[in-house]
C-alpha cells in the first residue's frame, strides 16, 4: 500500500499496522492491514488486490 491506493484501504476501514516497542514507543509501519472480513472473503480479497495492482500501474 502506498499513496496511490491509500483511498482503497481507507474505504474498507483499514489502518496502518502499528505496535508498541518495549520502551513504550508506538511505531507505525508503512503498510496497512487488510481487515479480517476481506481476508475471509475470496472475491473481496481478489477485488482489493486487482484494484491495488491496477492503481499502481497508473
């Protein structure tokens, strides 16, 4: 995920992956999570992947 397909991930209520380090500092990664309901729905996952690939080609 990058800025070319950020909108697609926002539409599915996704957000960047983040975690808390041992020192308590939160780290936000540059990639976004795919919601579980998308991962469990083959057609929805394929649509998301195809959309992301097509957007990335433009």
